[in-house]
C-alpha cells in the first residue's frame, strides 16, 4: 500500500519531504501508513499520520483455556461455551 504524503503551508524539497517520511516510519517500524501530513508553520513543522489498521486475533479465556477459535473443542466444551452468560453494556437510561 502506498503512503499518501500531503504538504501544506508552503513548499519543501523532495529530499526534505523524504526525510520527514523516513523519520515517521523509523518511529513506528513494521507499521504501514495510510497517510502522512506535513504542515509547515514558519520555522516549525507539524507531522501527523494515519496508520493502516493492524489485524488481530481475538483471544478469549474459556473454561480456563486461552483460545482464539473453538475448532479444537469437543462437543461438551462447545456446549459449555454456548451456555455461557454473555455480559455487555445494556440499555442504560439517562439520568436527568
């Protein structure tokens, strides 16, 4: 995925722009960037960026085991999982 770089507030050389992009990418090694914004303000430069979403695997603690999927559970464990009480944020009334 290509990173979109936007420069506002003035003009800078491609070499300077590449240096700012390299600085941000070195700060977060291994991450992918959706966009990097370079805002020039006189003698100051503000950098802001958006990271690409990073996929993750949901890990749950079920019946004493840390699991990501239920595919290795037998029928009894699967039934136990389905019988669990699901807790969540219910419908709360607003107090006035």
